[in-house]
C-alpha cells in the first residue's frame, strides 16, 4: 500500500487532533462545542483554516472579531495574533493546515 490512511474524529465533544505532523505541513482537525475555543496565541506558520461545520468567530491582531460560515477557507499570515471561539449553539468543526510545517 502506497497511501497512508488517517481517520478523523466524528463526535461532538471538544477535540483537537494532530492528524498529520511532518516536515512539509501540519494537518489538524478541531471540533469545538459552544463556548469552546483556543487560547489566544500567535501563528507559528502560515495557517489555512477551513470551516467544515458551524460558524467560526475569530479575532486577528487588533481587528474586530469576525464570523465565518461553513465552507469558508481563511489564509492567516505567519506571526498573527489569533483568538478562535465558537459562540454559536451548533458545533464548530475546523480543518487547520500549517504550511510550511512550524520549526518548533
């Protein structure tokens, strides 16, 4: 078998899966119920964030918090301060790709 197969979590509980971490990229899968989010932090790579389900509330650097619907792909530059939350009743599901892979 040439390909490698990965399975993603399919439940409703808060989950942050580091599905694939290699020298090329980091591929993460996140499920965030209402009221959940990530600690405020700066990006350690260029981040590509896809909203799979729900609505993303995100604050970047000093901008106001914006909301993005499912089906949205965001490209967030390296070294950007970010705050990610789910403020909605529907569970938020994200795919996050960091490319190139962070050095640390």
